[in-house]
């Protein structure tokens, strides 16, 4: 039983690592794997753990993306795009 679970867990982790760069649901796959494993060991609730892990993973990925966007210093072109105006003319 443990060998089968271990093989499945390793396969799931390998697939999620391979797909992590192309996944549209940023953070969900990694969170689901971690949550599923944690839920399994916390009373055989792997599905509930995977759902919770997906939600937390998405939240953390969104928070990380917002922090990365805030860390980039604004240029005149980006400021104009955010304001909805036109780019300033080069002099």
C-alpha cells in the first residue's frame, strides 16, 4: 500500500513540476500536491487537502505576482499605459 502511494505521489510531483511553467492556474498544482499529501496523512482526506492547497497556492501566487509588479520601477511609458494616455514624445 505504501509503495503504491509513494509511486503515485512521486509521479504527481514530477508531472506538476514539469507542467508548472505552462499552467494557467499558477500555484494551484503545487498547492494541490502538497495539500493532498498533507490531507492524506491527516486522516485520509487527500481530496479536501488538495482543494485547500489549490486555493492557498493560487492566493500565494497572486500575492507574489503583485509584489513582483510593484517591485518594478515605473518608466514614463508604463505610467502612461496605466493612466490610459499616450506615451510621451521623445525630444
